[in-house]
C-alpha cells in the first residue's frame, strides 16, 4: 500500500473542459466558501481540448450572463452557413431553408474551445477554484458506506515516475489523495475513470450503448484572399460515401485561420477504412484544395466524440459523484454541438451538489442532477434529435439523411420526433466485420502540401510521453491482437488510430503488435473501436499527451 | 550561502516552432510555454546543494512577461525558497536580449548578495548562450560554463566544476562568488509534485519592473528575418545496392 498525502475538499473535479470548469465556476458563484479543486491531465488547461467549434452560447448565457463584457475569446459570429453534398469533383449546395430550424447557426460563434477553456479557467481561478494542470487522476478512491455499498470518496492524482514495469522509479512521486464530498467526472468522451464507474455501477443498464465518432482536425493559416471570417461549411458525401457515416467542417476563424475537420462515425463495418486517410484525401476535393492552396497547416489533433445522444446517456449519478459533459455523452449530433450542453450539465451538477452540501449530505447520489439533466434544457436539446443518428446508421447516407431531416422537421413542428425513439442496438466495436468481406481501400499517397502522412501530422499535435513509464494502452490479452485482430480484421488499429500508435511489425518472421504510446493524442478511439475490446486506455503521467494550441 | 537561479519562460520543447507569416520571429500566440530545460537543471542542482547543507536559501528570478510567474511557481514547487519576477515586457513576442537580462540580474544580485549563481547554459528559444558570460563580466565574478558537475568547497570559497568541452571534459576550480552555467548532463530534474505545487502557492513572490531597477530593455539587435528550414524532399526506395551506388554517383554526385 502506497502512503499518500491527502486533502479534503467539498467537490473534486476531474478534467478541465467546458463541463468541469462550468461546474467549478457555478459552485463558487453559489457559495464562495465551497472548496473546489479541479485536476487536469493536460500540461495546461486547453492542452487536451479539441472541438470544432461552433459554440451555441446558451450554456455561457446561463453560467456567466455578462460574458460579452468579459473579454472572452468568443468574437467571431457565424455570418454564413453552408451545407454541401460532395461527389469526388462536384458539390451540391443544400438550400438553407431546407434545414430544420434547430440546425440554424444564427447567433452562434466560431471559437477555439481550447482558448475558451483557458478563459473559463481564469474566471474559475478568480473565484477561488484551485486548478492543477499536469495532474492526471489515475485512480478512484472508494469507501464502503454504512450499508456496505462502495461509494466514491476521492481520486488519486499526480503520480509520477513509475518505471515501465510499473514499479516506482528513482524520482517516484506517489501523488495525492484528493477527497471530496462529491467527485465530478468531467473527463470528456470515454474518460478512463468514467469508464470504470459506468461499469462498476452498471450505469448504462436500461440505456442504449454509447455511440461514437472520431473527429480529426487541422488548423490552417490560409491565403488572406481565401479567408472569409465567420463562414462555416459542412459537407457530407465524398469521400466516405456509403463506407461510413460522417462528414467535414470548415470554419473560418480569426487571424486568417481556418479550422478544418473531418468526422467519421465509428460504427463503420469495413476494417480497411482509415479515418485519417479519408480526411487527408478529402482535402484534395477541388472545393477544399482551392481554399487551402497557398496556406499552411499549423496544428493537428484528433478526439473521439460521443454520438449516442439522448437514448445513450447512462445514469449520470453514482454514490459520491456524477458524470458531466461528454463523460455522460451530451453531443447533439445533427447540430454538431455539445459544448453548450457540457456547460449546462456542469452548472446543473454544481447546483445539485450545492443543495446537497448545504443540507449536510455527502457521498450519496445527486438525484436532482439526474432529473435536471434529463428534463432541463440539455434533455430537451437532445430529445428532439434523438432519431437522427440511428436513422443515418440504419439507412445509410442517401436515405438516412432526408429521413433524419423529416424527423427533425416533424419534431420542430409538432414537438416530438416522427419515429418515437429508435434504438442503436450495436456498439461501435461490434459493428466491425471481418476483413475478407471487403476489398482493401487504396488511399492516395499524401503530397506533403495539402495532405500529410500520419507521423508528420502527429508532430503538429506536439504530443509527448515520458518514455520510461508503463505503456498506458493496456492489452487485456497480449495474444489477441495477432490471433484475432490481425487474422480476422487485418488489425484495424493500424488504421483507425489517428496518431500511428499501433503498428504490426515482423519479429523473428512472426507478426507482432508494436504500441508506440509516445505518439498517443488521447483520442480514445482504440478503447472504443477495438473489435475484441482488448485495449484499455489508462491515463499516462500528468502533463503528457498533446499540447494543443487554439484547438 | 544563498544561491540565485535565473529561469526563463520559453516555448515548450514539445511544440513545433512556427515562424510568423511576416518573418519577424516565432509565433507564440496560444503556444504552450514552460521553464527553459537548462534552467530546470540549474534549479535542481541548487536544490541538491541545499539538501546537502551547502546552501541556505535558493532564490529564483525570471525576467519577461507577467506569465513568467508560472515558471517561477514550478521552480518553487521543485524546492526553491522564494521568487522574484521582473516584468520587462508586456508582449510575449518581445525577447529581452542577454545584455539587458545580465544588467537586470546584476541589479538583483546587488540586492540579494548570493554566493553563487547557477544558470542554464542557454535558453532553447534564441540559443544565445551569452547571459551567464555577460553577467560574469558585469559583476567581475568568475565563471564556469557548460558545467556537468559542481562541487562546492564552502570552507575555501571554491567551486570545482567539470565542463563539457569539445571532445572531452575539463575540470576547473573557480573562486566564489561565481556564475556557473549548466549543461544537459548535470542531473535529471525532479517532478514538481502535487503537494509541493500546493505549498509553492504560499511561497513568497516579489514583483518588480525593469524600470524599477533602472535598466533599459530596448533591443539593440534587429532581426532581419526568421525562416523555417527548407522542407525535406520525399525519399525514394532503391531496389539494390548497385542502384544505390549508381544514384549516389550519377544523380546525387556525392561519390
């Protein structure tokens, strides 16, 4: 048993994204004497934040109503909104009036969520929240309550200096136990502690499985002649076609920067598909190439996205804590937005914890948060669109898209979707089918101008991991990658990983899976998509991982 | 003996530096910054001397923008006792030149009267490798640069320093007070642990400005241009040794 120093707070928050920071701010607004600690595994707040993003300010309006006077990095209002269906060389623009009203981006802003989070952290610190970046939470601390039920009483954070075999190294730091009356898990999509909690307390029981997408993003500095600040464009169709659901976003932000991203729904069946290479070839579409030519890619990153929507939200409370933001999965898929819901969830959780602490409670379930999340603005936002994703998955692009549109129009006009609630059924891991049922996909070679090979791009995420630590991508069974994943699925990790972490190499004439964990950008796709669910993403040492700029 | 350690806030070593579109320097907007790695080694060495009982107090100094307090907090969390922040710029893109830094440090040293200054041999952003040497000249103190070991003889006021020189090592004795600038192999800095980061928040940090110290930080050097290295051209895979030799001879013309 490792001896650790311990400190107690009212609320311990794991993760400095929009939901965790909003919860911290709200707790201090309600009672400045509430003690709040927020821990972030990234080297600084914002270092691990990756989002489009077009921000619906409703979350911020509720949290900090005067934000417009607070010099927030939220300046670029959406001026023009395009939706294109692409073929390999052509495009069809969908008229804006065909779009359901809830898809309208009027009044929204193009932002870097990384910068928004940095700003939110400043607000939180001014209110007295203790924020510690570079501190990964590696364990949950449980204790039995009077009835003998495990409840969460805290986390272990800031363990450094383990050897690769897991034993303490020469400069080992055991970290600290941070104890709280309530522990908020705001780790983002597929958080490692959230995953443990969801399994331990069977929080997904009675709900649909969570569904995911993989979002890849580059920041480009474009030729000023091509830059139209405030313009957003979304595309669907080529190059994915019917191989997978997904599409792109192109946001013209400030300072001649364009945020260009590509999302692939992770329920694709063909193991030969490579989301990374789909993104790279997408940039060669004449429409996109025209925009990027003469420009320069300045940053790269990737992050999984929760896409299950309303029916996939697990129970969000457990004894001693709550799941916030995308640890619960609050993205509105057709609106391509989740930051507003993340912030609202943080606010709601904070309000529930404040009331509970005021009443002298601790370590129990915050039922008021569960109720508010499902019936309040977040639930309403997600419930309206709950069939769009399953319709897309079920009917493919060309039939699913209009059906989703009809369902949303119906919901807009009549207050509830046409199709009731459609189920997702399969997890994304189960969606993969054997490799021999598909032709391998031949992707074009990157040209080094518009498209790049994976490792060159990974350098632009500024990711790094201390090499002597244990590999944070744990295999439950080390034989499975070759015996099953390679034999049946041509080891899809080589292709779905956007950072080139997984490689099949020859060793003594035998294939072997090599895990280059130093390249990991913490997107969590392997944990989600591995067909055998053999990969467990654990947090590496704090401060490791990408160092995103204004992602 | 008091030890003074200057620390600089620089672009993080993991970040791929990018030249600003006007060529005036490296773009630092939204870029992760951290303590200069050589300075971190200097802080570690000072702490080890204190742990051995050869130093009584460690003062860390940073000069630059207000956010440089972050790297001072890191040094305090590692084990420095107190910090002095000299605000000399309000834009992170304004680099303070070595001579101005040395002049500011000289003023601080006149106030603090340390027996030893341990500094990084250079900052990884502009690679000047000049501040330690200039400071030594301004103060009239001895200097030992590129140090990989440092042993203090408190009784005789002497520091024995191993220097990393081209193709070997050189051991010299310098008289204290002295300026020692450290190289990469001197030590491996410790982690700033969470409990120590918490405690560091309560350690004293004094704030001054360059003007308070009467030092003019106006640049004396002008940057003509900053350019990225040329992009590497794609390689080709040859099928045989003879093809390789043929290409080296006739295409690359190197043999």
